[in-house]
């Protein structure tokens, strides 16, 4: 299981490095760690129970030593001025559509 966790983290990190190059390196590293935590939660049986809390994300963070330190890291990262979640939309579209997107892309905003 630990080997799979390392492989998942490495593959997510390389994906984020290639598509999210506009972000600073520490932000990309932390975003990869956070993405792994979301995937671990999604694979678990108790995914949210109708709600998603910082405590549940902090418990499954990779490379997390203790819950308290993981929780503090997560809250600091989400407050980081270099991490702007709204600016990630363009990079996420590149991940979904690939390197050569079609000429026109329809985006629905809810």
C-alpha cells in the first residue's frame, strides 16, 4: 500500500508540474499533496458523509506525521496568498482537454 501511495503522489506531482507551471514551486508541491488527500478520501468508504471538513482532509494527507501538524499545514496552505483557487480553472481545463485543445470550448458555469 505504501508503494502505491508513493507512486500516486509522484504521478500527481508530475502532472501538476507539467500543467500548473504558472504556480510557484512550493504551491505546486503542496497542491499535489492536497490532491492526493482528496483522492484518498474519495476512495475511502466514509467520503464526507454529506460534508467535507478540514479535519478529514488533514487526517489523510500524505507525508503527514501528526494530525495537529497536518491540520496547521492545511489551514496555512489554504490561506497562502500565492494559492488562488479561482486562478486554477485555466490549468484544470488544460488537464481535461490535453495539450492541444480544440478551437472552441464550451464552459458551463453553475
